[in-house]
């Protein structure tokens, strides 16, 4: 299965508690932090809910 790399590009400060929980579920705690995941519909759905905070890298 393909992989997807996600980077936290904006700070968690000022985000809603629900958005912070989504970031916690991805394991993104610090700005500019990068994580790699299996490309599943669940991960795509999380990213779709917080596109202003994260970016898909390469």
C-alpha cells in the first residue's frame, strides 16, 4: 500500500479542541514535524478536516 507524508505547517495554538484531537491522532505535536502513514481513507479524512494546519509532502 502507498504511503503519505504529512507535515504540520501551522501551530496548534488557536485551533479548536476537535482539531487538536485530530492532530493528536496523527501524532503531530510541533510545527514543521513530519510523519508518514499508510494512505488509507481514514488518514485522508483526518487530513481533509484540517487542511489549513497540515500539508502533504512530496
